[in-house]
C-alpha cells in the first residue's frame, strides 16, 4: 500500500534520531523500532481504518478502529492499554491524517511507552 510507504518516509524524517534501525516494510504493515525499546506495528486499510499495536518489554498495547466498543466516547477508535483494559483512545482521531495520528502516537510512546497504564502484573 503506497500509504505505508509515505508513512514510513514521514516517520523517518520526523523521528530519525529516535529510531532503532530502519523501518521494516511488510505487505500490509510497517514495523517501527524506537530507541526506547518500543516496537510499533502500523496497519492502515484507509485513513480512518487502522490498527496501531506496540510492544514494550513483555507488554502489548494498541489502538484500532474496529467498531466494537460503541459505549466509548471515542467510538470507533479505542485503546487496548497495557493493563488489558479497553478504554477511550487518548491519542488518535479517525478524522486526522494518518501522518498526524502517527506523529502524536510516536511522541506519546517516546514519553511514556505504557501510556499511563499502572498496576500491571
């Protein structure tokens, strides 16, 4: 998908000093390794349909737009936090550009890879 190629270039440009190696381009995804130990997998089917998953240590978290949690204020997007809770998405917006959403998410992950989740274990 050409969107993934464009996003890879934008990430490399904006975060070149924060990357731990080259961005990996897969058939339907990007894999981005950050210097702080986060590995982020980016999948965009459309600008408002995405799955952003990351691993930090043994903990996996993610944000996606699968329309499954209609009770959340940010429906359809939602956040699977590091404590295995599904909550309103504090970072992305389906009406924002993919590049903008990724910039916000990567900045947040660089600041706090757990995005505030506590009491894990």
